[in-house]
């Protein structure tokens, strides 16, 4: 018994587990790895939320945002307007199109680059704004979870309304015409 005890003490003794320690050399401890990953994700979300905190915008920023929203509707309505003008006054429309046909190709390329960069930049700005709103939402998750737990605990400690509500028979017995002087006067006046 002493030999077996010494063998087990040498392998598992002193609060150590030699087999687990040896295995962790070749394979990560899954539980500790998951804890590290959770801590890393939490720190990344906190950094992300701090980075995209709500920025206060002034009148100038709102004006610029309003101006930035004009080109797309103007382009769309302008194109529809060209179709309408072509049907209403074909000679005027043809004269303008002849003038546009004289625009050199490099100017068309420049116009195409400007329009595509404008819409690409707007798309990028909207994507970043969307990511910012996601970060703000994710930053509120712990508060929502805590509030939900508090409400569930409150629900568990307070009696339900159905438990404290009187029965229908009790309610009917409590409300009778003899207890209501106004109802008695009204029925007497009807007779």
C-alpha cells in the first residue's frame, strides 16, 4: 500500500496533476482559453464603444448633412425631368443634347470619377455610422441584461395580480343596487 501511495503522490500529489500539466503543454486548456477569449471580446467591445461615442453635432454639421443628402434626389428628379422635357419640347431637348455631345471624353471621365467617389464616400460614411450604432447597442447589452434580471427578481418577489384579485362572486355580492343610492334614486324615478 505504501508503494502505490507513493506512486499516486508523485503523479497527483501536492495539489498538482502531472497528467493535466503535461497535456496542457500540447493542448490548450479549453476552459481557460474560453475565459481569455471572453475577456478579449469584452475589452474590444468596450474600446469600440468608447471610440464611437456619440458625437455632438452643431448647426454647421446638420447643414452639411442636409447638403450632402441633396445630390441623389437632384440626380434622380433631374433625370426624370429630362424625360418629361423630351416629351414636352423635343426641339429644346435635342438642342441641349447636341451641346452635351460636344463635351470631351476626359471631362466625362472626370465627372464619372467625381460622382463615383462621392457616392463611394457616402456609402463609407453610412457604413461607419451603422457600425457606430451597433457598438452603441452592444455597449448597452450589460445594462439591459442587469435590468431584466432585476425585473425578473421583482416579479418573483411580488404577488401576482390574479392571486390578489377578488373572485367574481365576491365582486357581484359587493355591487348590489341596495348599496348604491344614486341607482336607487334612478330606479325610483323610472317607476
